[in-house]
């Protein structure tokens, strides 16, 4: 039971990380390469930067 929950969590984290790298590559956001925040925080930052 605990094992399946852990696997699900790891899978979600991995997907979030991959999505994050894609966003970093598309936006050429160098901060994204060195810090690994949740992709949504990255998108929020971008919205703040864009007029």
C-alpha cells in the first residue's frame, strides 16, 4: 500500500521535473536550470515579467 503511494509520488515529481525542464528550454530561463521550483511558479514568474 505504502509502496504504491510512494511510486505515484515519485512519478508525479518526475513529470513535474520534465515539464519544468521543457519550460526552461522554451523560455531560455537560466534560473530554471539551476533551481528546480514547481513549473507553475516558473510560469507565474514569467507572467510577472511579461507586460
